[in-house]
C-alpha cells in the first residue's frame, strides 16, 4: 500500500482562497482590512526569507502589511517602545516579532509585551493559557500546531478516540499540539502521549500510534518499522542535510529531510506529509487566519 499524501501546498491554496474571499466581504461591508506588522531585527538569512514569505502572503490576501526592519543592535527598550506603538495602533490586528532575537534582547520580555489580543503567533502566556482551557477561550492557536490539526481534519482522518503520539516537547509544536489533540471538539478528542529524549521505549510508543506527530528536529529519527500499518504520519521536521543545485533555477538550495524516512514510511502509513511541502506551508497560512480572526474578534464578527 502507498500512503495518501497530505500536501500542505494544496491545503494552503484552499485556505488562502477562503481567507481572500472573507477579506473581500469584510472590506465591502465594514471598510476594514486585517493589518499585520512583522518586526525583523537584524538580517538572519532564514528569518529574512520567512518574513518575506509572510509579507508576500499578506499582500496577496489584501491585508495592510507593515514590514518593520530594525538594526541588529536595537536596544531592548527601543524594541519595547515599538511594540507599544503597534499595540496602540487600531489599524494593526496582528504583531509578529520574528524569532530568534539577538542575544542582548530577552525574547520572553518582548513576547510578553505584545497585546495578547494582537498576538497572532499565540506565544503570549495569556494565549498559552487560553489554549490550555480550550473551546471558545482559544483565540490564537500557535500556527504550526493549528496547521497540523487542519491537515488532519481536511485529510478526513478520524481523531476521536485515536491514539496520538507526539514526538517532541517544544513550546512551539510538541506541547501545544498535544493539548489541542486531547481537547473536546472537532479534529481532537484523542488519547495523547508525549515522548521525548528521556522516554524509555520510544519505539514501543510510536508503534501504538494511530496518528504519529514527529517534531524532534532529528533527521530520520522515526524508523519505518516503528509505524503502525495505516497510521497517519505528520512529519514536522525540516532538517538541512546538505546542498544541491536546483534544476529549475541553477542556484544552490538546501537539501531538506524530515524526522521520518519518507520513502520507506509511505509504504506502511495510511496518510503521510512530505518534506518539503507538508507541514511547512501551513504555518504562514495559519498566521494569516489568526490575523483575520483578530480583526473579526475586534469587529464583533466572531
Ligand atoms: N521563527 C521561526 N518560526 C517562527 C514563528 O512561527 N514565529 C515567529 N515569531 N518567529 C519564528
């Protein structure tokens, strides 16, 4: 059997079309568009490329988009003042500070300064708390876990009563997706286990999973023989394992591998996400949805 591919690139297009339509309707009825500011400190090449993709996506959807680039040596005080300015700006519904920040800046202090009602990344402790409570309390689910859940739902995978095993316990992916999958509601109601570097029997846990979500950042960590026949495998790993010359552009590009051995795993799994083109494209898509929802909360449309 060859697994059904869950393609983030295709699901992204469906969701962006839905968002674009809604943005047009809201603009016609209420004369307002979602406003997103992306703050980039310094010139970390990966961050520059992520931010430019966020900006392009926001522009395609008709958002008001401000890209606020700041020098590497900006003081913590000046960055806090900038956030305060955008917290007070009514045309801005989402504030995103691209991570990582330079070492002289305390990123917790910065993230905690963002108005929780504009925190479209979902990293502020208030939003982490809202996620933990679940249901209608949740305003901004963090973007990568939200993307994972959306992919599982749109692929038609049954989650209610399913054994979900999450490999990895990061604040950005592992912990929030585990919480989301065990809440009451659509695309959830699962029985969840989190495994990590100190887990004694990683293989045994993975073998039980109906839905295996791997966010460890270790290329090829999950072996094909650890996958239950017909399971849904979500590979969040994006590991640079080398470079190659792109056939399309003739330029050097990174060779990316997931945390799962895709070629062998797809012969066993029922559903699987590829790397690249799987979970990756969903993160920015969910950022756009959170920004739209922020506007809708403000306008009393949600
Ligand atoms: N850096 C890498 N991923 C992210 C993300 O999802 N949000 C922010 N703010 N920074 C990041």
